[in-house]
């Protein structure tokens, strides 16, 4: 296959940016990768590791040569950084992001992006509890889902190119409305993080419990600690930026927990059994579907 | 090493009972294993698989030849089954269990066990989300913790023997009060299961969400579905039997979740960051301690 873009800039060479760089190189999808970031020393190491070909520790004329910029910073920085990069970009450059929240980012960027450039909101749903390019790997996106959130004014050609970029690194690409994306992610990703943090921290608050947990934690609890070990700054920003969707999701969770608690109080074994069976049946369904990709095509 | 017991009966040859049988055989800790259960066909298969040497599908005189009985049934059956087995056991037989809840079991059995027999409450903290002897494996207890809950009248010799049994299959054995055991397990195991069931089910309740979850669930959420796929009957019984400890644990969780929710509502990023950092720091501590066994010796 031919090269999709001659020159790509990746702003934020962390877990996602680093993994994308590795995948793009390995599969020869792009000619050259320019790393953009604040920490020159880290960019230097990323270049030494062969993850990027060159770097810019400041926004400057070197950005003028790229065909696409992937903004892979924490969500809180995407809008500002995009605004600051615009003056350096050549006509026709596509800007895309990897943010876990879309509505605010897409809406704000739409307000200032010039007609000569394109912005395509994107969210590759992939990651681990680790962060930094040291944790990155080329196969991170294989069999993952990548959501694109174009708006009515987004260039279909730009959307098609970003779709191809993510498809070629192994993602199944789907397209949807920003608002719907944010609602779904609040439910299947942001809420689970809030719950995992709550699970771990409500035990840590109990006096003398830290040592107890270390000695007696069983299988289930360890999974919570893994989720709750995710990057604090990143998750603070995601949850605050998407709070309009996260708060109602927390409330639905609270209502349901109260329902279960009431059944426990009443000793209602029948209710508990039938509720627990729902999760169990669903997990089986999930396992069956693991081989089948989602149906809503981009 | 010499054989610890000549003949052992395991009542309930499921994941725990089956794994114990495999470990006892592999390490030559016992001479002969008798499987006890309600389903003759399954016992027959367990014998064909070499997990047990013989079986009793009814409580009968064959139990008179054993030195120890391990009751490895769901918690709701342990007390009744123990009562029914007693008439068949020879003088000096040790009865022990593997129940995840201890206070009710230990208290009830103490009321009817004759002076000629011994009961040692035990809880090997091990398991997977699977059940049945088909899922059993000999190394399940390696590096796990097994809690013994002897009372003042329990024979120290019987306790020492059960301690050796679990030590020799790889468990680190500790001893503690039933009440304390139930409080700790409510926090580190029973509560996490209630929360995981709530997390999965609160999404399943949302209309049309089942397909959405299948398509978009990311890393974190999948861990919840794994925990929530645990055996429904078993977890119903555990949670109801330990509800005096589980309900206060749920309430502490609810209080904490409300605290986080309030911080999200207020947009209090500082609070969210510092709370998230607590979990993250704790996970690091957990990783460091993974090589160190718990300190409270039996």
C-alpha cells in the first residue's frame, strides 16, 4: 500500500501518540513523523528510541511542512494547543485529536478554525492504565473501535483520510454525533473510572485498612485497583469536561445500587439472584460478540 | 514429606473442592480422596478425570472411614450438610469448610457438634469467575491467603492439622476472629461484587444500551463484567449471609461516591486530582507488597 501522508505531526508523544507513531511507522502508513511537545528531553529520547523522526519543542515553522496534525495531549489542552498551532499550518492541513470527550472540543475548535484548514474530531477507544511513550506499543489499536465525530461542515475528504489512518493501524472506525459519543463514553468508561476510584478510596478511608487490603484483597478487588491506578490528571480532566454526561450516569448507578441494597436489607434472595443472572448472561453475550465488530459503519 | 491424612472427604467437588483435590493428590498430601455430592453423574466424571478416588452420592457409612471432611459447598449449605454428616463420622474426625462467610457458620456448627468431633472454620481466599471442577487446577491456592477462624473451644491439634493442609497446597495461613474475617471480606470482596453487579446492570437497564456496550466497552468496563459474571447463586448466598457487614460497607461506599459527585458538580479539580492520586499511590504500594506475604501468622 502507498503512504497515506508524507508528513505527520503528533503533538503529545505519550501512550496514545507513541503507539500511533509506532503503528504508522511499522505499517509504513506515513513518510515522516514529527513529535511536538513541551519537554525537549523526552522528545529527544523518543527520537533516540526511533518512535519519531524529528521533533519541535516549540510551535514553529517546522509545523508548516506537515499534512496532518494528531493532537494526542490530555483533553484539557487540545483546544488551546490547536488554536496556537493554526498560524503555523499550511493550507489544507488536517487537524485531528484523540480526546475521550468530544462535544466541547469539537464545538470550540469549530469557532476559530479557518476555512483553509480541516478539523476531524476522533477518539480511538484504546489505552492501558499506564502512560508515557515508554508504555506505548504498535498493536494498541488492533481490533479497537475509533469514533469520528464530524459535523455538517467537516470536509468529507478529510474525514475519509482520517478514517483510513485509523483503519490502517487496525481500528474499526465508526462515525457518530459528539453528544451521543459523550453519553456513551460517560456510561462505559468515565462512570466505571469514578466507581473504581470510589471503591478503592472508600476502603482507604477506613482506619488501619490499608494494611488489611494489602493482605486480604482477592481477585475482584485487584481489578478495581488496576482501573483506579489510571493517570489522575488525565481522568480529572476527562470527568470534568464531560460532567454533563457523567453526573446523570452516576445518578443512574446510585439508583440501581439503592435497589440492590434494599433487596439485601429485605433478604430478597430471588431478586438478588435474578439481578446477578442479568450480568452473568450479558457477559456470555459479550464473549460471543468478541469476534464480531460493531455494525454502525463510518 | 509424609502423608498428612490417610483419607479425606471433599463435599462439593467444584472449583475450590476440585482444585484442593488436585493439589492434595499432586503433592501427595493425602492417601485417598472421597468425593461427596448430590449429582452422581458429575461425581462419576470427577472420578474418571482422576480428581477423586471414589465417591458417595448419598451420605452413608463410607464417610466413617475418613480422617477429615472438607465442606466445599456454597455457603448456604455448609451448616445443614455438616449436621447431616455428623452421625456417619468416626471419633476424632476433623470437619473444616471453605466458606467465604464465617461467623454464622462457626456459631451454628458450635451449637450441635459433639465433643468427639472437631470443627475448624476455614476460608481459602482464592477463586476465579468460573465454577465447577472442570475449571479447577492444582495451583489455585499457591501464594493465596487462607484464614482459619478457630474459637476458644477448638482443638489446637485439629487447627494445626488444617493449617498444615492449607500450607502444603501453597496457602499462607492466618488465624483470626470470625467477626473480623467477615468485616474484612465484606470490604475487599463482597462489596466489590455488589458494585460490579451494579455497574453492569445500571447500564443494561438503559434502553437500547446492550448493543452499545457490546460495541464500545473499553478496558475498565470489561473488568467489571468479568467480576459480575461470577456465580449468581453463590454470590446471592454470600451477600445475604454476611449482610450485617455488607450493608455498612455499601453505605461507606455511597458516602464516598457522594463526596466525589459533589466535587464533580462543583468542578473541584483539585479535590478530584488529590483523591485520584490516593488510589494511584496505593496501587504502587500494592505492587511493591505483592512479593511480601501478610504478617499476621496463624
